[in-house]
């Protein structure tokens, strides 16, 4: 499994509660899609949401977001190295 950072644009004004609700919805279906949603961050002023997910592929990340009821990510980046 690889870690992926995905980016959603167009979330201007997102609140902490909305971010938590979206993350909780993703966690609720993660086993069905074979992914693990680890963490989410947001910049409400810029309207950007970042999600860190462990999955077999970027396609799995995209399917899981859609299945969870959120918009598909605008960008998905593999994160093969971290410190």
C-alpha cells in the first residue's frame, strides 16, 4: 500500500465541522474500498482540502472519495517517501 495526498479545490469557507463530517464519511466506507483515510487538513481561506490516504492506487483513492459522497479530488499525488 502506498500513501497518497489528494487535493480538493473549491472548499472556500469550509468549517472544522464540515471537514470532520467529510473525513468521518470517508472512514465509514474505507474498508469497502480497501483504503485507509489517515488524516485531512483544510485551508478555508484558500478553499483547499488535503487528505492523506493509504491505498493500492490513485484510482482507489478517487473511487473511495466518490463512494463517501465527496467530490473527486482535483489532484492525487503518491507519497512514496516520508520522514
